C-alpha cells in the first residue's frame, strides 16, 4: 500500500511512496511549481481514474475471449514486458518515467487483483467461498507484510533495476501457478445455478459493457455503493486522523505516532483475518461480515465527534485498516460468486477499476475542500457529521446486498 501524508504546519512529511516524487517539478514559463510527494499523489489519483477507463476496456475485450488462467497469464506476460522495459531507465528516471511508473504500479494492482478474484470467483461455489476466502485474504495480508519487510531490509542493497527483476521472477512464478490451478479447475468446474447456465451473447461496446451490466442489476448497484461510499468515508476519516496527529504532536513525535499506529494496524489486520474472517463468513453469513467495517467506522466517527483526542483520532485509521483489508475484502469478493460469468468479469472490472478510482478521485476533491474550509482543528470533529450519513447509506447497501446474496445462494 502507498501511504503519504504532508503536514506543512509542523514542517513534516511522512512518505512511503516512490522517493523520486519528492523532487518532481514543472516549469510553466517563469512560474515554477514544485510538488511534494503527497500533492503529486493526489493528482496521480485522478490520472489513475483515466488509466482505469482504458484498463476496463481492455479487460472487458479480453474477458469476452479468455477466462480464468488464460486472462491471468495474458496480463502477467504484459507486466513482464513492462518490467523489462523499465529496467533500462528506472535507475535514472526523468519526470515522465516517474509519473508513468506510478501509474504503472497502480495499474498492476488494479488489473492483477481484479483478475485474481475474477479467476477465484469463477472457480468456487458460494459455500466454498465462505470457507476459504478468509484463508485467501490471510495470504494477501501475510504476503503484504512479508514483501514490505523484505523491501525494508534489502532496499539499500538492491538497485531499483534489481527490484524489477525480482518482480519479473515473481511474475514467472505467477504464470506457472495460474496454469496449474486453471488445469485443476477445468477438470472439476464448480456447479452453476440453473439460472446462470445460459448466458446472453457478449456483444456491444467493450467500453460500456461493464457499466451496462451493472446498471441493469440492483444487486450490482449495491456493490457499487459499498465500494464507492467506503472510499469517501475512509478518505475523510484519514484526514481527521492526520489532522489530529498534527495538532497534538510536533517534530519526531509525529513520525513515532504514525509508526505506532501502522504497526498496531498490521498486527490487528492479521489477527482479524486469522481468527475472525472465516468464522464470521461461514457461521454468521456474508451480510454480517460486511457489516463489521461500517459499524466499526460509525462507532469511531461518533466517538471522535464527542472526544477528539489523539488516540481516538488515531483509532479512526486503525479501525479502518483492521477490517478493510481483511474481513471486508474477503466478504466483498464473495458477493460476486453467485452471479453470471459475464458479471464476474465485465461488471467486476467496471466496479473494481473505474468505480473505485472514480470514488478515490471524488474523495480527493472532498479532501481538498476540507483542507480549504476546515483549517481550524476545533472544526475537524464535525466532519463526522459528513461521514456518519455516508456510512449509514453504506450500511443500507450492505443489508440489501447481504439479503440478495443469501437468496441467490439458497
């Protein structure tokens, strides 16, 4: 995950981003505009939405012709070629290379996560999803922690070019795993409900197909609401978190607080995924699993509005990340299991690539507006009056999606 915060009030920048962004600058005539890493990332988030539009078109076009391991192998080969190309320029990048590599990194996570879960959703039954998605999510959490630890340990020993070749080797491994996993599923395909066995022919504009599929289904629209409303609420609560730290602490204490919060968050997310996710999804159902994150955020927002102190503000980040990348991710992906193959690929691509990026871009606008109108810390607590109704709408969408999932799987 890429995390960047800029706290000009205290002259502190906390940045876990591509280091070259710190020196990114543009000359416009006699006017020089120097971007900090967080400012550049805000602009890049908007550009990510533009890239996502093209990604949706390509993904939809390919998904009409290929499924499961074939789609995974095609995209992995594309990224292998990109690793090779970037390896020649990454050690001495210019501004254009920095920008393109940032967008490339987001494109990688967007396409590979969407492809992986489309593959997985097309390979299991709803009951199997309830049992194994917790374990799958745990693998993602542990893999992320392991990858971060390895980069932190060896970042000074390997050049950027060498890191790309590490990625290249991992990509080759992905191809082999996808090939053999696909062979297993092809020999024992999951049973599909009768109403999903006959699919309509795939035709029409690839750029609009995903949107068309989504907007003709209230169930898929509820997933759109779940994804989009989360991004908005999370962005505002993250602003409250960073504002709280900047208000109460100064200098090195700010970095120490961030380090404590992120360490607690990583441990908490791993424990949730290990002990809670599979139990809740298999025993209590997908609907209950999806309710945990918004209910927790609702409680956190209300608490911060009443008591806006340091650790209550810090808990907004912890509560979000405890559940968002663990139980909420696993349960949300399970929603796609009982839908048709067309919806698993085209609709999911539209939601995961475009809707999510659009919501992030909207959150950028909201964040900039917040920065302009809520400079005084005493006003920050009242931003919970924005997040609370957003989360309430999110809960309504979750209740509907959970009920429909139960009806479709029973």
